[in-house]
């Protein structure tokens, strides 16, 4: 998934989303764990987030611009890995494109919470 550069749509306000980061990323953001980002979809929010805080990108996204394996993301409490799953018998967006959870619309006041999974033995 590509994280596009942010663009503003003239005349249309973009919702502001509150983004919460795990304590493990405090050194990257100078101790800030709560940020805001704007966009009409999760994809746009992620793009705005890394535009505002470019040092976050390698910690959240891999070289293919997908979430790193141990990064969890929740939009309003819903794991983004489960968003956009095709309904029974539905494999795309109806226009020939793959439905993607990152295209989920966001609204003013939504929250995005990043967590880093802990594993080991």
C-alpha cells in the first residue's frame, strides 16, 4: 500500500483525528504521545501523520508502506486489519478495485491508536 502525499481539497474541510502513539515511540517524537492528523480516510490520516512527523514512518511502516508486522492500529477501537473485509460474495469496491481498510472514511473527532505487539519467550 502506498501512502500518498497529502493534498487539500479546496472548499472541503478535512476531519481532524487524534492519534495516540505507544510509549516506545516517545524518543522519536520528543516525548509526544498524542498528535493530530487530518484526512478524509485512514490512508489520508496516515499520510498526514508521516508528513507532520516523518521520523515515525520507519517505525510504523515497512518499505512497501504497509504496517510493520508488530504494529497494531485501531480506528475508534476497531483493529484496522479487520476493516474493509469483503462481505460474502463481494471481492471489490464495485468499481473493479480491491476494497482496502485504509480507505475507511474518518470523521471529526475520531481516534487512531497505534500499539506495538510484544512477543517473545
